[in-house]
């Protein structure tokens, strides 16, 4: 969720959500409020306000006298997240195809950006593009409520995507092939073909995350 404005709270929120919470190394640790305040260039009060917002989104857990804890994502939540993404993304594919709004070219363009950095780019950059690839499809369906729900999954989408890359040396090339299958599926104009490609991609990612 991108926030407008330039308040200290909003900047802390954006930094925490976009940088700190997408780092697998932070999982299972407490967030250092002073370090965040120093990095963003603000006092600790707006950092605490941002952490309250993140706690409301279930991205951190506030522990009395300890601070904000970043809990590891349990296996059940990984499975449920992949299921939720599958429901939203396959619906978005069918809807955007039915209305003639499937963003085939835009998604293909993001895929080309992924191809360009598959060897040299860092994992976070690759997965940020991955998230953008899927978000384009959801946005094309035109349902703002589902769009917001999907956006709320984005921080964990990036985190889990990076973890999947770390666990599988071949995952980057596999993602490229799976994304190409999604683009090709949408290009056929047949929802069932796109759906099969989307669910296959999510199932593979989920399997890596659940079983290594």
C-alpha cells in the first residue's frame, strides 16, 4: 500500500514495509526502532506509529517491553497465501480476458526486465518485478477492493519470493519460464489456459517454500 504525503510516519511505514520486512534476515527478530529512525532521518515516535499500522496489517507483532517482532511466516499461512493469490489472480485473468483488458504486453514487458537481470540483478530487484508482473494482472480486472486486498499481500509476496530464490538455484530461470507460460496463456484468450499457468506457478513456489 503506497501512502501519499511525506510525514515521518508515512516514510517510516514505506521503508519498513518495502525494505525491512522484505528481508528474510529480519524474520524472527525484533525491529530496532532507533536504527530505523536513523536510516529514515526521523525521531522514534513516527517509527512507533508506523509499527502500529504494520501490526494492524499483521506484518509485525507488538510485544510489551520488547517492541515489534517479525514472526516467521508459518507453513499454514504460506499455503493459505498461495491459495488466496490463486483465487484472486485466476479471477483477474478470466475477468480481464472477458472485458478485453488483459495486460499481455505490459506483463511481457516486465518479464523482459526480469530476463535482463536474471544473472546480474539482486534477488529483491528480481522479486519486486515478479510482484509487479502479478499486480498488473490484478489491476486490469478493475476491482478496487480486490486490488487493495492483493496489495496487502505484497510485502509477504516479496519476502517469500526472495526466500524461494535462496532455496533453489534454478528458481530464477523457472520463474521466467512460468511467467512466460502465464503471458502465453493470456495471449490465447482462453481463461482455462491462463488459469492453469497461474496455478502451476503458485503451486511450484509454494512447494519450494513448504518443502525446500
